[in-house]
C-alpha cells in the first residue's frame, strides 16, 4: 500500500526519517509527529483505525518541532535553533502561532502533570 493512508511502517521504509518529536493524545488515542528529514512533514497516527488507514500526513507547515500536548487538547511546539515556542493547530496546515522566543534550546518537551 502507498499514499497518505498507507500503513505507518511502509510509509517510512527506506526513507531517511528523523523525528522532531511525537505527542500522544490519550483522549483521542492519536499520535502526532513532526519530522526533520529531507522532506519534513507533520502527521497523525490514529490508533483507533484499522491497520492500513492509521497514518495520515497533515502537511509541511508544522514540522521540525519538539512537541507537547496539554491535557486541555492544545499542542505546543519548540524549534530548537531559534529557541522559539509556538501553538500548533492540529487541524489546519498553517504556520504555527508564534508565542515567544526563550533563552534556552530544548531537545524535548513534555506535558505537565494531569490536574
């Protein structure tokens, strides 16, 4: 199988693929990913779907970031090189909303504790 809905493994087989990061939404059972490979993408992997229809590419405007999904459903990203933070729109392939530039580069993000 090939194309946007091909199984995860076959989409990345033989591809120079490096993660920016992944974030798991436990309320929807979906994994979001941001890559930094030659043709970077933002994707989702829906664990609710049957094999062969779990993987969907969501565009190229939200790639290359460290990701953290908050418990209220907001996805945030951090680009290490400019030290900038963004709010990421999961549903629309648009440039993420710039929030601020910090003083440090982070190689990983994680959500805070559940309220």
